[in-house]
C-alpha cells in the first residue's frame, strides 16, 4: 500500500500543481455561487441555471483537463524516464498504472465534490429565494449564501497565496484544497441560516443534483482511465484522437438504457433518472464502473507488455 | 534488461537468481539513470521520500533515511527546494540519494559522471568508492574510461551488443605502456 500511495500522491500533486487546475476551480465555484443573482432566469425552475453551470463546469474539467492530465501523467512519465526509475524498484506495472490513474481520479473527485457542494448551496438559496416572496416565515438566504460562497472561496485563494509567500507552501495545491474546504463552510453557513429541515430538504432537488454529478463523474472517469490506458502505447495526439472518437461515438451507441439521454437539452435532465432514457437508476453507474474496470485491466496489460527505458 | 525494463530478444538475465521482473529481485537493486529523471515539482526531500515509499519503507524510517542521505550528498540546505530549479550536478546528487534510499545490495549506475563539472565528478567518484568499500556491488555503464579506470575493479567492453574484451583493471594497467590512459588504449585495441 505504501508504494501505491507514494505513486498516487505524486500523480495527484502533479495535477494539483498545474495553474489551470486552480483557475478552473476558482472560476467554476465562483460562477456557481454567483448564479442565483440571475433569479429572473430560472427557466421555470428555481436553481436550474446553477445546476447546469455546476454540471457543465464538471464536464469541462473532466474532458478538457482531467482526461489530458491522465494521458500526460502516463505518457510523460514513460517518455521522460521517471516511469523507468520507478519501475526499476519493486513496483509492479499494474500497481504503477492503477496508482497513477487513481491519483488523477482523486483530483477529479475533489473537484466534483467541491462543485456538488457549491451547486447544492446555490440551488438551495435559489429555492429559498423563490419561496421568500410567496410564503411568510421563509428566510431568504440568497445574500448570506452568496457572501459565504464567494467570500470563503476568495479567502481560500488569498490564504493559499499568503501561505506560499510566507511559508513556501505550494500555491496551486493549497488553493485547490482550501477552496474545496471553503465549499463545506459555505454550505454549512447557508443551510444553517436557512433553517434547513427535513421538510425543506425534500423540496430541494438535492438527491437529483448528487445523482447527476455521480453519473457525470463516472462517465468522465471512464475517459480518464481510457486516456491513461492508451497513453501507455500512443503519443498524446493519438490518445486525444481516440478519446474524441469515443466521445463522438457515444452519441450513436444503441444502448440508451445505459447511457444518459444525450438529446436532452438540459444536462441535468439528461443525467437524472426521470429525465432521459435511463431505465434504472443504477444502470449508468454500473456500466461506468464496468468500463473503468475494463480500461484499468487493459491499461495494466498494455503497460506490462511494453519496453520501458 | 537487468532492471526488468526491456525484454531480451534472445537469452535470459538472472538477478539474484530470479527474473529481473520479480519484485523480490528488484527490491535489492538501486538504479541511477543516465539523465536524472526527477519530478520537477517535487522538492529534494519529497523526491527521496517518494523513492523510499516505492521501496515500501515506513514513513518514520523513510524520513530518517532521507535526512541521512541528503546530508551525505550535501543537499540538506536545499532539501525544501523543488528539483526543477536544480543545476545538473545537484539533480544528479538527488538521483544518487534516491538510488541509495533502500540500501540496495546491487547499485546500477548509468553514466554517473556525465555532464558533471570536475568537482561534481570527483564527489560522485568518492561516493561510489565509499559505497563499494562498504561492501555494495556497483555496476557502472560509462563512456568515461578515464573515470572508470579510477573507479572499477573489473571491466567488460561491449561492442554491438557483444562483450569483446575485459578483465581486471589492475591487469590491463600492468600490461599497458601508458599507465595513465591504459583503459582507453585497451578499448581502442579491442573495438
């Protein structure tokens, strides 16, 4: 396990050390927290815009950052010789592959978790804001939620900058970790102020949001695993080409029971069980998990048969 | 092939009586690549800790060993700096510390002195001599024959994938007219 964690931690630190990770983290969380301000554009449902923004940010992060990062983490290691230096130790190739992809996936999951919390907070303040005008006794938490979401996120960013300046901590890594923690604090403040009870929670599309994020995350993680597996044999442009082809082909897959309804206009509708062509709530997650296992085995096997050096 | 990284097209390699792909064999091995392949975003300390982790060492033991090794390669003062900003000589010393972290029985060094300045070369040579004197087997591949004459007990000359000459360095030097360039003359003679 020590070997696995050493490899996974290094892969995660590598991804978290990239400036683009911090930019995406900051922009996505701030945008989601700021969206309840557009309360006249709810598209018939309070919080819809916030949910779409959260899901779209996750999709962008997954496909345009996590997937290339997984490909780079594997390809660059093999080309630069750091993989050879690691594999010359008592490290098996399947362990190396699994640990590297786990490290990248961990960063993606951290981003997804932060976005889920930001989206829940934002969506909650939208719902409470919409109820405020109609029902007496409802606390409008939009202002405090906005202040907590934007404030805590900005504070985390600045705190990481100060820690870097005065203590030499890695700015990008700590900014991402602190911004993720800031989402927990923002959610706590917003739900606390709003008097979130079981009855209020039921009115929220909370479980729908978590479900949508889970389906989308598993989908992205399939492509993360696929990119890493292909990077054991192909150069980066080849990997990106194959991933793009796989993405394009998902629109014509005749397995509508397994994949989200890609024809749905709203991403949340496409991903939630009631919205699209999903027949069983667990099917997309099960299909995704099977594909992740498939690409893990394939990647390990491809690396096992390759000369490294 | 000794490291289990390349598959031989013919023949076989045994490392401590096992296949080089066997983890038990590679656990007794330390390796220094020709170019110091290091993660530029890790500090010197984190780099050595990373390789200690890959060797399966406990965290406490890894920290103690890392501290000792960084002192040994004279990098304690730069332990918290990212290796991406290191000079070639400093990166080489971090790579050497990483190769030694698991106290290997066999140390494989690929061009250990390439690209180093004279002081760096002398320090690396002293370190190798010290390790060998402590009983560690050191296998070096190099084109720096002058350095190898100082360092090695035995040499093998490889040309087109075949051993075309070799033997004890002491014997080669004794038979040579120019003692200072004995190994270079021997190499030129057999290749």
